[in-house]
C-alpha cells in the first residue's frame, strides 16, 4: 500500500510539479511531443503528402494519440482532485487532444472532427508553468489586466470611427460602386483602417478616395495605441516589482528580477 502511495506521489511530482528536474524534463518532452503532433496534423491535410505517406502519418497520429491518452489517464490517476483537473482548462484541452481520434473510429462521418486535434497547440501554454517563464507570464497577465479598461475604451472609439466612416463612404459611393449597404461599407472601413486592403471593394469617386486616404492615415495613427497602453502598464508593473524588492537592510531598490542579494550591501532580498 505504501509502495502504491509512493509511486503515486512520484508520478504527481513528475507530472504536475515544474520546479523539480524530473518535472521540467517531463514538461519539455511533452512540449516537444505536442509540437510534433501538431505538425503531423497539419501535414495530414496536405493531399499530395497524404497520398504518398498516408500510412506513416496514420501511424504517427495514433502513436501521439495513445501517448497523450496515457498521459491524460496518469494525470487523472495522480491528481489530488481528479474532477477539478478534468474540468479545468488544461484538462478539457487534454481531453480534446485525444477524443476526435477515437470518435472517428466509433462514429461514421466523425472524421470531420479530426480538425479539432489542432487544439493540441493550446497545450503549449503549459510552458508558462515552467519556472523560468512564470515571472514573465505573470508580468504580462498583470499588465493586460491593468490595461483592460483603457483598451476597451480604445476599441469602442475605433468601433465608432468605422461606423462613421462606413456610413460616409456608403453615402458618397453608393451601391453602384460596390458599397451596397452600410454593414458592407463598415467592413470596407475596417479593412482600410487596419491597412489590410483586400481590394474587393474600392472607392471610385474623388470624394471617396479622399476619405479612403484619410482613413488610412488614421489607421496608421491608431495602430500603435494599444501597444503603447500595454507597454506603459508593463513599465508600471516593473517599477512596482522593483519597489517591492527593496533591500530590508539599506533600503536600496532597482534590483534585477533574478537577484538574490542586494547589490549594495549583500543582504538577502
């Protein structure tokens, strides 16, 4: 009985803990396997490659499916609360990574759901659990959370602009030049403002082309706004971290994120 508990504890340490050598090795191998399996899924969709190497692709796909199935069952077995893991974000993604392959065998016509296997790429987010990436990931999440209201206001402002510009171009150009409705004109305004420029609709009149030029200039001006908002919040978070890492002995701050000792007096931080 104790051997079983020890084995379960060892598995739990390897699978769920990233601060141990075994846990880090497991996560790195898992991430490599995820990358390779996603490549197999993408290659499987190329008809020319599938026609010549279809058998090999089929074998590789089932190899990764069985590998992830074993991993999923081990996680359920050694998790402290299997139900919490199964209903968590990573638990659901882990299940979706293997479920389509089995459905394709049991249900006729279920092959269409095999494309869901590409969700395996979401499992790459497990890399954020690795210790060396935790600090950067938390910093980015805090910055995005702190800037969410500013970005929301910015998005509403952009939405208002594209509605106004779309309505104007609809009035100026009209249906005879392809602007058959306000929603279609708003679509053109979004494509133009983001400088994508598909070219499926374009203004033909002088007024319309002038408005298009104005929208392009506005688009270039606003592209940098969300980047600036998030960058400012990241800077604020870095300053806050620096203040939080002030030396208890001499009061000095501005220490490096990975510093263990004060660079002025040597006191442990």
